């Protein structure tokens, strides 16, 4: 699996993440480097395919066309005027802005060289600053920060709408970094080499024009680069398909080609493991989102790592760690899907296939995350959507394990300070009602030091969390969390928001959100998080149960949760709303057209809605492993049954809908939401629309925009469901 793609997905995998400041909740499709925008930014993203069926709203797909933007501005004005006029809107927006800009937020850090770096936005730094401190300072209540890059200042100086997109620094000293900057928050990025000591971009250093792709260090004078090298160098999904080695001081055009994926593959990427004594270079061919090949670079040769195509793998010192998406039969033994395996890397490459099972799933548990430290591996698992933490050590050829004494409720997130040179790690503990807390821990010990904690943005004492199960159409039990007041009466009158995602093996887990608390719980609302199939809560089997022709199962699961909420009298159709973003926007769109009788409000954010053309818009082709190919008649036969855009009709009565998206979203085309709104308006349905002109797939490029977005969203829900 291309690790940088998985990072895109996991960054935005929850409606309200543990990292409250970002609030980038839209669950992404991890093939999100987009076709047609690689060199031209967002402008006129993609012309309609000449073979597309007649669609009177096709003109709305022209992202920056004058006519479509005028259409957007008209609807934005209607939506903001209506919702901003509601009592309490200014107060709510101000409170949300205070939360998002709070200096008491946890400043999460990553170690680069001797320092700990953090990217930070607040009211004084709207675009943000990239800053650093020492570990000793970081443990203080008020660390002394040193600004490395001021993005507001840079944007002003260069007259660019820069949004921070990350930094990749050369291990181990991190004196040089590859800085990624996005115009307006899209996935297309400019990459520029930065000299940290001089606080300046390197003149004549490594620099890549705006494109989708990646660059990573090999050594001080050499990098891997995958980008848009010109016609024919991108896949049909809009990812780079060519990996090159670029030497300092030479033109990019002279970079040495190391590997070429096929045009209909998803992508290609490369990286180096810098562990002393185990330094390896790898190239990854991503065939589709769930299968790929991994090659070890050995001089001029590329040697295929003989893992199953649908398994993910990485080296940890002398071991190769493999995660299985399906059963694997080796030497007469079957390793079950969802297992975590380890094997001696050198021996494995020589043909020996002796595997140690580090983890095997059960009916209620699954692998969540694997985090190496210098001498251990920390394995996070889910048991009934609650995290557990286990420590593994490879000693004298044997694996030793112990359960880490960590909180048993809520979500645990582990981040190694330096997996090559340190056994220390950060442990983030979060749940629905208790402010997220960050600890400093060391593998081999259960002792940990509390470093940071979010303030209580709202009083959690009056609320409780319940975990229930619904029964889906085929009899499958579907767990869900409900957060409500302790005095909540089950009388069917509670305003309730049901959130779901159900795709791409993404797990929705408990997390603390000041936004949800202030904007919904304090207003008397019930917040529900559904763990439907298509997600990863119970491992690959839970995800694969809702792939392609079985997609309807995810929607049936979501419907069953809604029905269960009504059956328990937690709420009723009159007071029940649904919300989801990205793939979750497709979920809410599909359920909207299938069971409009169950809801009184729908919020569909940065959604995928026109499944007839989704594979022709931006990164859509990369998601065919999830949904299928609508150009294949047999696959369109099942896709067509749930595609929202094709299944909304004039003679049906639908609940009121708020669609939100971003002009700068170069991941899911804003045309999906635009066309759905135009069609529903034409049919006479009650629909609101808000499109942020910045923000990328997260929907907002800074905290002020996020505060507005959430204030509009929750005001709409409260008005509809109270």
C-alpha cells in the first residue's frame, strides 16, 4: 500500500478528531491525487466526457467558470442569509471560533532532528506558523516556541493563497526539509527545499511545480520524486505513475527513471528506511486502492517483495511486518485475513516464508494500528470499537508480548517520537466526554507523564455515552454510540444527529469535540456515531462486506441504526437528522433518496453523488476498487440503484437538505453537490447549498472558515430537528 495515500485517508477519518483544532472531519477516499488538476491548479478542472449521457446540469462541472460561480454565489447568499438570521447564530459562531483558535488546544508535535515541530493556527496566525521547540520545553505549560516559517507572511510576500500541506525533513539532522504548499487548500502542491538554519528556501534547491505526487529524501543531494512529468506520466486516476531519482544541481528533466507503473494503475511511490544497519529503499506500485506491489531497490535492480498483492508491508529493523487483507496460504498453513505477521526480511527475500503471528483477529476485535519504536512494536487493536494496546519485542529470535496498562474506554493513538533512535512515544487518550489528553510514555514501562490536555470546552458531567446495536436487513448486528444527556427521556422527541461513513476500511472511534459539545449537546441534542459495514471497525471483513455489488449493505446498516433509534424512542423521524462527509456524503445522499421518511434533515458534505460520472471526475477512477466501474454495464446495474443523482425524483417528498462543498476541493469534484442541488431545485425540493471558495477537501482553509461552516451546519440541524 502506498503509505502516503493511507496518510491522506487517516488524516480525515472522523467527524471530530482527537486533534480538535483542525476539525478536518471529512473522511477521505485515499486515492485523492486528482486527474486533470496536476499542473493547472483548480481552473476548469475537467471537461465533460464526450460519451457522457445527456445531463442538463453538466455545465456546473466547470469549477471556475463564470456562470457556475455566479450560480454558487446566488445560493451561498440564500443559505447564509437564512441561517445567519437565526437566533443565536452570531453567538454560536463566536464560540466555535474561540474553540478553534484556542491557545489551550494541544499542539501536537513531530520530532525532526533535535527539535519538535508543530503547525499552528490561531486568530493571530490565520494561515498558520510552522514552529519548533525542545522536548523539555514542550513538557512545560507554556513552551518557548521558535517560528520557522510564517505562512501568513510568506503568502503576503509572494502574493499567493498558501495553505500548509506538510514538511518532509532529511533524517537524522533535519537541516533540510521539503516543504509542501497548496494554493487554497487543494491536494495539488508546490514542493520547495528549505534550509532550516537559514530560515530560507534554498536558492536553486529542489523545487517542484504544482502537481499531485510526492518527493522524499534519499540523501542530502538526492531525492525520490513522483510528479506530473508531462503528457502520459499520470495514471487514469490522476496519480504519478513514474518514479525518478533526482540529483541536486541537475534539471528535473534529467532525473533518472527508476520505475513506471501502468497507466491504469492507481499510482507509484517511493521511500527510504533510514534505520542504521537496515537502510533500504522501496518502490511501491499501487495497482488499485487495495492491492499493490512492493520492490526493494538493490543497486540497479528492483526485487519484488513476495507478499500478497492485497497485503501491506513495511520493514522494522530486520523484520518485515505484513498485514493481511485476505487469507494467505503459505507452506500448508493458512494465515487469516486481518492478521499481523512478522518474518526475517533478508530470509524472506531469499524465499524463506516462516511467519510469526503477532496478532490474529477475533469475532469482535481487529487490528487498528502498528507503531514501531527503537526496540519494540506497539500494536493498537479494537475490541467492540474500544482500543487496546500491546507491546511486542523481538528478543533472541523470539517475540515477547505484554499488555500495556492503558485506559480501557475510548480511543488510544500512539505516535513514536523517533522510531529509529528512541523508545519514547506519545499516547493520546480521548473519548466523547473527557477532554483529549496527551501523555509521554516509554516502551517497556506502564509509567507515563501527562503532557497536555484540552480544556473542557463544555461541561461533560451532564452527559452519558451508550453503545447499542441495531439489526441490519440481512441480520448483521451493527454497533453504534449515542451521546446524550443523563436525564434524556426516551420519548421520541430528542433532536438527534446520526453520523456515518462506511467506506475505505476507515474506523469511526470515540473522540472529544468541543464543537459537537457546544453546538449540539448543549442545545439538548443527541449525537450518534454509527459503525456500519464498509468501515474498518472489525477489520478487512467488515470493509469487504460492503464493497462494490454489496455497497447497499452499508446503507442498510445506516438505515437500521436510524430505525433502532426510533424503536428505542431516543428520537423519531420528525427529530432525526443525518450527516456525513465525502464517502459519508454519498452515504447520506443514498439514504436520503432511499428512505426519506426516516429523517427530517440531511447534511451532505463534500459529497460524491453522481455515480454515473464519478470515475471521470478528478480522482474518481481511483475509487473503482471501492464502488465498481460505472462504464461496465454489469457494474452500473448495481451502482445505478443507489446513485443519489440518478435516484432523486420530483414526485417524492424529501427532508430538507444542506449540501456543502468547496470550490478548491480537488479531491471530490464540487460538481457532484452543485448538480444535485440544481436537479433538486428544478424538481421543487427544499434544499440549501453552501460552497466555500477555499478549503480543499476539508471544506475550510482556516479556523474562521471552519467556525462559519460548523455554525451554518448545526444551526440548520437545530432549526430542522428541535
